[in-house]
C-alpha cells in the first residue's frame, strides 16, 4: 500500500526517505507548530525515520499529504492506535500554512476516518487538538466528529473529538 488515499485534489501516501527535508521544513514554521508540543529538529527527524520503519511492518503511522496533480507537499497526517484509551484509532494532520483555509484539512480528516472504518474493525475514531486551536476544532466538526469532554493528561488538557462507525458510515 503506497497510497492510503487519492482523489482529484490530494494524495495521502507513505513518505519517501528523500522527503525528510520537506517534513522538517513543515515543522520549522512557528505558526504551524503553535499548537503542537515542542520538539527539536532532531526529534522531528526521528519521528520521520520511525514512520519509514513502521511502513516496513505495515503499521499505521504518519503519511505525507501531496497535491494529486503537482505532487507539491501539503503536509503530514497520521493514523495510530490512541494512546489514552484502548480501542479507537486516532487521526491527526498538520498542513503547511500555504494550504490553510482551503478545505484540505477537512478532506484529509474525512479520508483518514473513512480509511479507518473501511480497513479496520474499530468502532470509533478520535482526534485531539489544543483547546485554543479553533480552526482544527472546526475541521473535526465539519468532518462529522462530536466534541466530548476535554481529555485531561498530567501535563495538558486537550479538546477531544470522536466519531462512531455507525454515525460516519451512514
């Protein structure tokens, strides 16, 4: 599985090793990382290499988002088991600022959720975002997710969203 999803606008696919500079450039923009936990360039590079390793085992992980026509890098997304609750899969996305406000995040969110329900047996898909990241909260709501009680971790509190298989697949 090289491509997780593709349509006329976007392709979600495995990263290639030579795309590390694109990945690092994405996270070098302070506006892009405003609502993300701080990580160093080295930590982002490690994250990228872990994804490449996880592809070999067919594990759900991080993927690149590219323009389907031009192959321009748009951002990255993820599907992974949710660390806080056993059962659901978690989705996430980070787009380069040039691609904000164009409906791409909603398209990616829906594509990832659809992939989870069509290719796994999970009953729900979840997502978390910073309490102040109103744009991402709108994306999740526009993608069919419902806001639940905030997720409280020892060092942070996050907006918590979920969508159930039966609600999404209607």
